[in-house]
């Protein structure tokens, strides 16, 4: 009976996992090299899943052998991490994984992720984190924040007359209290710092400024799950090549982070 219970443990690992979820499989091939494979879950059962790679290459040298890895999924309501074994029959863009241990699932309302349509600006900088932080702090200490007007624009809102910008149009971005993901027409180097300005409209129009460190910027391909996001980016950016750029907030006022979280949670009402 004890052995049977042990075999059933991985059932809990897939309690929140559904086909269509996007995730990252991290594979360490040797102590100095780890590759991250970004993709989508195609099928899932009590002990295993099929994973289709969207970005990254499964090492040819790993074909035909079992390989330990870490599977991470971020959804709107959770952060899910689970040790897995990549099966021998994995090849090309398809990985067959089985759950090796119980998953660590964190439900955290402060870090909901949502695709939102809000006015959004980003500016790259070559400054060090210290210099960028000092500049950000100086702006935060300014007695009067820049004024702007808020107006409807299609399904979203636009910002008028903010710091010399005649108009800032709404952008579709994936937003959480921890960072932001958005489409660009060029690759942005990993580790690059960005000044970002976000203008959520609820409960009242406001400007939130932060410094973001780019974690990845990769070719953006359309999947069934991100089709709406991709099509919007294709139409808006008018580029044959798209990149999906993601980064974390390294400088943000905690009160403004809380405002973002409340704004994102308001979608559940």
C-alpha cells in the first residue's frame, strides 16, 4: 500500500495544469550549461505530459536518453514548479515528460498575470542598475508628478499631453506585480534595463513608473493560446519579425506595485 501511495503522489502535481498552458523546461546538460525550452502543454494526464517547444532547441545529444529537468509554469493565479524526467522518445519539437516529484504550487494574488490593453511606454538605457535606480528615485521624489489627460481609444484608453508626448496609445501587454511581457519589433539584449511607464485606468487614471531588467527577448511565434496577443502585435507593430520581450521590475514603488495588483484583480469582479 505504501508503494501504491508513493506512485499516486504525482497526481497532485497536475491538479492545476491544463492543456494550453505555457511553460519553461530547464535542462542542465553539464554544470556550466543550462538550456531553457519555452513551449506549450499539448496533453496531460495523472503522471505525464506532452510539451511542444515553441522557442529553443532540444539538444540532439539528449535524444534517446532520459534527462532530469525542471518544469515551470506561470498562469494568472499561480507559479508552478515541478521536477520532471524528459522521456527517451522525445525528439525535435516534442518532449514527453513525466512528473518526478510533487510540484511546488504557489497561489499568489499579488502576482496575477493578465493580458491588458493600457497606455505603455518603454525606453532602453545603458546605465548601470545603480545609475538607473538613482534616476528613478530622483523622479519619484519630484513634488509634482507630470499631468496628463485620459481619453477612450477603441477598446482601450490613450494618454494625451504627458511629458511632451502628444499621444500614448494603448498597448497589449502581459502584466503582473512582478514584471511585464510585451511584443517588440527587435530583440532587446538580456540584462538591458528599461524605464517603463504604465497608465492603468482603474480605479482612477494614474501613471506608474518602474525600471525593468530584461530576462529574455525571443522570436515570437503564434500559438492557439497567444493568437489574440500575437495578432494584435502584428497589426500594431507592422513588422515581419516579432520578439516577445519579458522582464522583471527591479525598481518600483511598493505602493504602486500594490495598485497594479488591485488593478489586475479587478478583472475577476
